[in-house]
C-alpha cells in the first residue's frame, strides 16, 4: 500500500511538471508572438510583397512591434497587407510614417519596416493606411551591381592604357619615371627640400625656445597671459592714461581758445599784441616816462644835497661801509 | 473460371476472396472491433483508476530517464551535425531557430514515440501475451473482473496521456542539449537562445505536436495491447506478440507522422 501511494505521488508530480512545462511554453510563445497583447490594425498596399507571409514580423526603428495579419489582392493586382500593431507602440508611430518591405539580414525572412514618422504630426489610428515606398529588390541591387561592374571594367581598361603609356615613357608621369635628367632634378629638389626642412626645424626650435621663454613664470608675457592682477593693474593704468589724454585734449582746447583770443582786439593783451596804433601810443608813453624819470633822478640828486636830508644820507653811507668791512673779515 | 478455394458457389465456399486477403480484412475488422470496444469500455464505469495510475507510473515515470537521455543526445548531436552546413553560409546564428523547429515539430514526438514503442509497446505485448498464454485473462473473466477494462483500457489510456507529457520533457531536454552545444561553440547566451527558439515556432507547431503525440501514444498502447490480447497460444505467440507490437507501432507512427505533417502544412499555408 505504501509503495502504491509513493507511485501515485510520483505519477502526480510527473504529470504536474509536464503540464507546467507545456503551459509555460504556451505562455512564452504567446508572449513572444504578442498573441495576448492588445493590438490595432493598419493596412498598407504594396505592388509586390516579395514572398511576405502571414505572421511575418513588423519592425519600427528596429524593434518588433507586430505581425502581418492578412494578405489579400486588391484593386489593380496590388496586395493589401493588414498589419497587427501592438497598442503600446501606437503612440510612437506618426500618421506620416511609411512602410517598406525589408528583410532581417541578407538572406533573412521578409519583414515590413515602418519608418520616418513623427508622432508630433499626429499618431496612427486603428484602420489607418500607411504610405508605401518601393523597396530595393534583389534584382534592383543586381542591376546596380552590373552597372558598377561595367564602370569597373571601364576604369580598369583605362588604367591599363595609362600604365602602358607610362611604361613607354609617354606623358609627364612616363617622363618622370624614365627620364634620367628629370630624376637628377628631382634629386636636387629633394635635397633642397631637405635643407629647407632643416632650416624650418631650426626656426621651429627657436620659436619653441621663445615660446618657452614666454611661458617662463616671471616673464612679462606670461604674467600678461596668466596673472590676473597684472592685467587688472594694466587696465587701471590704461584707464588713467585715458583720463590723462582726455584732460590733455581739454588743455589744448583751452590753449587754442586763449590763442584765438590773443589774436582778437577786443581785450587788453589782444590790443597790446595786434593794435599798431596802441603800440605807437604806448611807445610815446614810454618815452614820456623815460624823460620824467630822468628829471626825477635829477630832482632826487638835488634833494640829496639839500641840508635837510644830507645827514640821513651820510649816516647811510657809513653803515654800508661797516657792513662791507664785516663781510671781508669773515 | 476457377477460384483459389475451388468452389464457385458463394454459399458453400470457404474463403470470400482468398485465404490471405481474407485474413487481412478479418484482422482489420478485429482491430476496428477492438478500438470500438476500447472506447465503449473506457466510457462506461467502473473506472480502474488505481490500475491506470500504476500504468501511468510504468509508462511515464519509468520511461523518463531513458527518454530524457535520448532527447538530450538528440538535441546535442543534431546541433553539432547541423553546424557545418549552416556555417557554410555563415549562418550559425540561426542554429537555435533550426533546432527549435526540428525538435518541436518532428524530433521530440518521433524520438519519444519510437523509444516508447520499443520500451512500452513491447512490454505490453509480452505481458498481455503471456497472460493470454497462461490463461490468466480467461481466469479474470471467470472471476467477474472485466479483463479488457482492467488490462487494455488502462494501458491504452496511460500511453495516450503519458506520451504527450514525455514529448514535452524530451523537447525541453533536447533544447537544453542543443543550448549546451550552441553555447559552447557560438557563445550564445541563454536569453538569446530562448528568444530565438520561441520566435521560430508557432502555436500551430505546439498544438500539432501535442495532437500528434497523443495519437502516437494511443497507437503504441493500442497496438501493444491488441497484439498481446490476441496472441496465439504457446511461448512462440508471446515472442511474436512482443515483436509485432513494436514493429507495427513504429510503422504506424511513421504513417501517422506523414499524414499529420501534410494536414498541418495545409493548415499552415491556409
């Protein structure tokens, strides 16, 4: 009885685990295929779907957002493809999005790619039809490739001709390769170039030295470039200088005014400088003054000899003599 | 006009067409009767649940180690053998998809059914055959136990229920073996492998596999029991019953596989 119980339990566990695995598989599959996700339906009309199948994937920006639901003929032998798109992705797909046929990998399955939409221009709604752009088919690619091949052939045959000419020494390159004189010239050009490069090297070394000096911390240039205090001082100095030049300008303006006024006759100095009449009068006055002073001198002389004042003058002469003696003794 | 039985009178002649052709049709009729009887007995009470549980244990649980090992090796080897042809295109990254489709659609049910036919089918044929030979079945009838219900119905039901479960295990273990190989050679991570596996199969694959394995299970049980239950007398009959249980079951499994694949592909395209 005990072993029978154990057997039943084992069978139960076996069945349960098996069913769990199966259900897990179903749910995972449903999750991967978005079977249990809310979807919206869009349509697109293609001229040629190139073997697209029901259930093929739909990509938007490289992300799988749905599957192809239905494929049917419509109108003028065109194909209408119904797309199941996850409702979650709806808000990212603009109304102006386009659909095109593509494949995941070079030889991969056919897929539909939705691209180029801007959700700001409104998002797609259930039942909308997407614009379709013709995708490059393998034949188109082959066509282009064939064109490329032809071009390549042309290019290589041109090159063949060119190399033949070069070999024969025709043209500049041919001459260059075969002419020994040209080679000599070239050699000298190269040696000159070498010299020039040596010189340039020297110059750059010097420049580098100069630059390192400039970089020297105590140098003015460096301070100018790095020390903010110096710069500030310089700035204030310049400001001061600016002030000084402003006042100098003011001064010169004043001076100009003064000289202008000197040229004028309506002031005293102007008259003195410019009026010949006044000058003559002044001259006369001065002559009169000279004669008056001469006469005054005579009067004074006469006064010295006057008895009333003679004593004073004698006393003064004595005092002067005394002073001069003291000076000479010293 | 002469006939093989030498008698033109339909009322008195011994065989309808010929002995061999007649025996084929007779055995077909017997099988038909057997199946009808199975469904009738399975539907009507009393139900032999304890015996059913024992048979489930024998068929399901006891076969698990063998089936798991076979499934693992199948997945591993199939991956290794498929790699060279895919690497010619530089498409080894598609190995998980390939393996997933191969294992889920075909390998898991087939391998499981064939192994079970060998292990369980032959066991049933031999067991019931020897019971028949030693007249245990007749004894059961005498003792008021319905031998068909007790022996046949429980066994056929056990295989019908257990083979699909074993297929699930085999598929899982096979994919695990495949993952080990893919991981060792292509450094594919488990999530990437897992995603690719489930991207390449569909619900149709899953359900067709389940239905297929149920039919396989039913076939294995039915053939095993039929051969055992109807085995001829003697020890030779037991051996023949066991042998023909396996051979007929395997043959029928392949026939069913072809038919089911055709039907599923028709549904897939539609």
